[in-house]
């Protein structure tokens, strides 16, 4: 896995500040929650992973360059892909 530059991490932090609502689009992990799971961003770690408190319980991190989540604005089809 290639780690993102400091500039990229800061860009992700600006795009996904704590409190942003997101939806899981893709996660290649047998333990992953169902696609479409919604949650609230807790923050972005130093390797660019988006840490999310899921609405159905638990916490997950969407790994930079591997997983995909998108912003939602209260509607399942709204938002922007990461």
C-alpha cells in the first residue's frame, strides 16, 4: 500500500471534516458492513483513512486508495465520491 502525501491527507481532512455524513460504497473486507451503510465521520487519520461511526453501531475506517465512501446530504443518492 502506498501512503498518501501530507498534502493529500490534509485535502481529505478538508473534504471530510468530523461530522460529515457518508455512505459506504465499496470495501474489500470479509468483515465489512453492508454496502450502503451510513455513518458520521469522526476524523481522518495520518494515512488518509476516513474513520466513521456507523449508524448501526461500531466504527470503521475507509482505507485511502482501497475503500470507497461518499458524502451524503440526508439522501441516499446525494454526495460526492472519494
